[in-house]
C-alpha cells in the first residue's frame, strides 16, 4: 500500500475543492478529507461543512463549489 502524501503536496485551493466536491457527492464526517492526511485547509473546510446550522453549511458549500466552477471555466484548476 502506498503511503499517504503529505499535506504540503496539495495546495490549499485543491484541499478545499477536494473536500467540497466529496461533500457535494455525499461524503460526510472524517471521510471528507481523510485521503489528504493532515491538511489544514481541508480541515477548515470540513469544519465549515459540519456547522450545525444548515444554512451556514449551504453557504460554505456554495462558496467552495463556486470556486471550483470558476477554476474549471478558466481552465486553471490544477
């Protein structure tokens, strides 16, 4: 089994996008950012998406998915 890459291997933008897309696709809890290891931006995004208020979760998800869409439209997503 290959070792997990270090958090430094992923940009904060990638970390946030990774967690947001996994959340959008139905992943919840610790499994959201688990493949990224100890990634700070992923952990912050996970916390926002775990907020007890549904509206706050929706706002956080919309902001992150919006960033993903804009990056894909600009074709600069790495």
